[in-house]
C-alpha cells in the first residue's frame, strides 16, 4: 500500500517573520493594521505573506473578535425548483463577485420553510458562524426582520420594499409594480382584454405586489377578465396551469381583479363560465417556456392565439420559437448591489434602502395584436 500523503503545511506568522527578518509581534502588527511598525516593515511583511500564500485563520479571527469572514444566505424554497431557476444563479454570481474581492466566504443553505430559516439564523448567530446575512424572498407576514433585529445580526433584505419598522436592516429592492404596469400597458395597447398572470409562490411580497398591481391596472382600464394563479415557479406547474386556463375557465382559488374566486371546479380542473385568455404573463422564464410548449401541444399558436410575456429574461427566452418577450434586468448587478450594502454594514456604515432600475420590457416574437 502506498504511504498516505501528509497534508501540506500552512504558512504561519513565524514563517513570515523568519523570511522577512522581523519579530513575530511585528508580523502581527503589520498584518492586522496595528501601530507599532514602520510603513517599510509593514509593506515588506505583506509582500512576504503574499509570496508564502498566508491567509488569516477563521478560528483565530473569531477568537480575537474580528468576525467569521463569512456571510450567510438561506433559501426557503422547494429544492427541486432551484436547478432551473436562472435568477438565483445570476444573483449568487453577483454576490460572490463582491465577496471574493473582500476575501469573504458565502455560507449557503436550503431549508423547508421560514421557521427552519429562522432556526438557522439563531444557530449561526450562537455559533458565530457568520458576520451578516442576505435575506431573500421577503414575505407579506415575515418573522425574519424582527428576529434579525433581536439578534443584532447585520442583514440586507433583497427584494423587499423599505420598512421603517426595521431601520437597522438594509433593503435592495426592485419596482415590481412599475414593471407589471409596463407589461399591462403593452398588452392593453395590443388589444388584449383577457389576461392571466401565472404567478410564483403565494405569500411572497413581490408576488403580492405584482398581483395587486395587475388588479389595479385592470380596474383602471376596465378589464374584467384579468386574473392571477399562484404556483411553485416550476416548469411542471407552469405547464399544468397553462393547460387548464387554455382549456376554458376559472380555477378555484384564482385571484381575480375583484378578489378570490370560490367557484366550483369542473372536470379537468376547470370551472364553468370562464373565457380563454388571449395573453399570459409568467413570473419566470422557466414557466414561460413550459407554457409555450403546453399551449402548442393544445393546438394554440403563439402569438397568433396567445401572447406570452416572461418576467425574467434569460438565454432560455431566446432558445425557443417564438423568442419570448420578457422583462430584462441585470440580475448579476442586483446581487453585487446587495453584497456591497452588506459589506458596508459590516464596515460600520448606516442601513439604507437602495432601489435598482425598473426591469425593462423587451418585446420579441411572442407578443402580438389580440386576434379575438
């Protein structure tokens, strides 16, 4: 049997001191930006540390009260829906760019629900695992801000509207209401009066904002047959809901311009008395692509019979025929902005509410004049 290889030895402050020709205390002063050494010595020590590949020990940082050099991100969503969701991949890419520049790690965890997410925050705080957290998917009834205030854990809420009740938390948010209004403007101008919004998870703050805005815009224009249906963001539910609404009616529990429908559901999940929509708005690109496939299987053409708009633009929207009209935003920059706000809090900066640009509607081949 070959001998087991010994792990490589990590460089220490003693190694740096020997190479630089100074004392270990001088190395400590230089690397921790403390007075007691000249700038010439400080520069020499840092150059040697870089040459040797020295990095501060996270455990040592925690013992000295300097923090964990790590921030946390917990996602309370069905795990099987994440692999195809381009939004979170791009968001995390932007977050990671900023953290890498600061040599900060990202501790990521997926949990079942918000209660589990709160339990993770309590454990991380008690174990000094993270210096701060990035909070996603704000809820309409959300226990997390109160908990983070109680723990004193620096946090940035991504996607939530500014909240004066939690002045210690930063917020990075997008104008979902303005984006939905732009979509309805476009579809209304094309003559569409029957619109179904195939939305994301119920209870999320941005889902509710989009539904409320759709109601308000429908009321303003006198569009009576406009409704929303919540889903889990998956391609399977996007396709299933598309089939149901195109086969002729209102689904029990749908959110209409006037409220929640409590009607009976007929055979195939369709209630009597509804009208087929002429336009569909999907809350992500994956559902939109699945919806186009489902509509085509049923014999409908896009945009001849049905116009389609995806909320998130991505390469998927340009890999299907027809190319999908979509709301476009720089999601990577969204992540960068959130990470910058968190590092600012860690540096002692004030909490802020930062609004990113309103997503821009890009009209492509999937939207056209209403044919009926």
